């Protein structure tokens, strides 16, 4: 996977969050402040513009620029959290022109650890971590078991989906939804939902390029 | 929902342009979304920077001026500003005496201000943060992101701003800001939701006979829903909740704040009930504000904020202030 692969991933994310903008915003309206889809759509639009202007010769540089742009342009909690996730993943990928699946799995683990450190969230607290953590372990497990790229990316996306769905029955303990207390139960967490979309985009790009 | 806007995408920048045109005392950097005093930083004075999502006007830009803030940075509607903006603001007000960041306790505001403080430290600017978390509707930080920053933000900005104007060092300005926060409590009630311009529909729906108790300032739902009641009953419920958290006695600074869509006549009805309630507790309202100071777009409703005053805090509250939204003594 080269820089072009990661640019294609970001382009796919931008398209998906644009399509799902109102859905994410509605999820946020139920237990937050109705801006998640709007902010991510604005943020990834800015990332596309930044990638079009700057040279990003390596996978790491694509993700680092993505993260830095999200931090600079999005605001809210999602800007620093997604920005940190992409920056940490990019740093973990290093300077090489190509990365393999184990390196990508390591990068997602770095992303997860960056998000958890910044947001102080653990699994089960109804946040993006509830999609990112199981997806990351699923990818690492698949890689360790010698799965094909197609199998590995499908496992990643399926685990992210299941994680996001599992947030419906959780009571939020972090983020704005936590103010609702027990009333936050019964709604999918918007951050977990957008994380699942982002990881789906990764799978879709990988499967498309494998064809 | 009808709104007086040109486009949902230009709400914040169009409003900033209007603020700049209306108030020559302010310098407004529309591109970076930073509002500062037109005169620039005052030598030897601690700079006060606040920021948060737009949609709470006059907070924060309306409180930039003598005796209060040196800079404010609004984000998008209900979205915290970004670290770059906060850094621009921090550098603009830095005169070497350090900078106080007034941060309302929301995950986004806290994370972005934290990143901005690190960037400012890299440039050799000493930054002290004060975290405002006065909203008692959020019960327990063990199970939540912690209490939200609401009405007490106005008190913190006014009182810390007054002390900074007297050339106090950063440590003292930060200490008085934290003291005001610790001595303040708020509770909010909504009669209607509000509509984020880019979202186009109300954040939540309330029936004709329903109210939302324990709201924040972002149109988010509150802790519970209840039936519409009289101003006296609703005010008592709000003050009972505050009294249970911080017994109400002695000299108090009280703000009855409109959420944006509440007629002033109703805010005075609420103020009368607050006055009656507190008199019944043997407390004395020695200073007050009634009006729209920290709003939630066009939401109907109010919040009540109480600060237990000391002689020092009263003196700082009374000090001259000259901003678009708060002005006296000068």
C-alpha cells in the first residue's frame, strides 16, 4: 500500500461522511448537540483541499497531514480526537514509500492508543473507542493468523460495525452524551458510527484495489 | 425554522463582520475568527482569552473590552474553536505577563484549549487555564464528562478581568477565576429546543406542555423532561437543585439569563421568583444581572446562576467594565 492508497482512503472517507452527513448529525441530535456530521464533512473537505495542495509522497505523510488538518479545521471533540488518531497512525507508519498489512495494523493500534490517551476513554463508555478498539484487535488477530488482505479488512469493518451497534445499549460515561445519564441508552454513539464509516471506507478502498 | 441568515455556511463570519462594524472598540480578525481589543495588549497586564462554540452570543465576543476579556475566539455554531485560533488569540494578547485561558468544561473545548496551551508554551508564552464547571444538572464526574461550564463563565470573565486590569500577576488572576467558579452554581430550563443553522431542524422536540430540566447551552437535551408549570414552580425546582448542592445564604450575585428566545418580561417574572425564594432562605441578592448573556440560539428558557460573594469579589464585580454586552462605572 503506497501513498496513493491512503489518499484514496481519505477521498473515500470524504465522500462517505458527505453522504452520511445528515445521518451522523441526527445521531448526534439525539444525545449530543447535532453537529457531528456537519463537522466531519467540513473537516474531510478541508483535508481533501490540503492533500491537493501539499506533496505527500509516503503513506505516513498522507495520514499526518490528514490529522493535522482535522486538528486545525474541525474543532469540537472530534477534531482533536480524529486528528490525533490520524497523526499517530501516520507517525507509526514511518517514512517508507510502501507499508504492509502488519504495519497498518500497528498504525491503527497507535491511533487507538492516541485517542484513548487524549480522551481518557475506555471501552464500554459509549465513544468512538467502542468501534475503534474491537476493529483494531480484529485486524491484528487476522494479520497474526495469516489472513488474506481481503479477509483482514473485512474482519476490521465487521468488528467496527458490531462495536458501533453495541453502543446502542450502553450508557454514555464520556463526552456530551454523558450529560443525559440513563437517557443516553438506546441511541447509537455518533463517534462510534463515524469510526465504523471511516474503517468501512478503508475496507472498500482495499477491496477495490485488490481487484 | 426561519432564520435571518445569508447562508448556513457563513453564519459565524457574517456575524463577526457585523460585530466589527458595530463596535470600533474591537478588532475582529474574520479569517482566523479572533476578536481582540482594538488597542492591542496592555503592557504588564495578564491577557484573558476565552472561546467556545458560536451561538451563545453575547458570550464571548461581547465581553471583550476594558475590565473583562482581551480576546475571544468563536468556533462554528456549538462547536469549540480550534487550537490555531486560540494560539492566534493568545499571541495577540500576550504582553509578557502571561495569559489566562477561560475554558468551559466540555470535552471539545478542553481538548482544543489543551493543545493551544502546548503550542503557546512552545512559543514561550505562559498560559494558565481555568476550567468553568458550574452546571449542577450534571451530577457526577465519575459517570459523566463532568459538570458543564455555563452561566458562571460570565462571572469568571468579569471578576478575573477586573483583577487583571489592576495588574495582578497570572497566579492571582487564575486563583480568583477558580474561586469564582467554585463559589458559583447554575441550573437551566428549556421550553423549546433550538435549530443549528447547518442542521436545519430542531435538536430535540418538546411538546406544547413539556419542558426540559437541566439543559446545557447547546440545545442538547437535559437530565429529565417534565410538565410545563408556573414560573414559581419551575424557578423553585431550579433553585432547590442548586440549594441542595450549595446551601444558599449570605450575599449573592445572581444572574437570571435568557436562552435567546425568552422575552425580558418573563425573565423579570423569574427574577421575582428567585428573589422571593432566596429571601425565604435568608439570603441576600446584593448584585444581579437579568438579560441574555449566555444563550442557545433562539431557545426559549432560562438559566439561573448564583455566586456566593465575598467583599473582594463584590469589589471586583463593581469595578469598571466597558464591553459591548456589559458596561458600567466608566
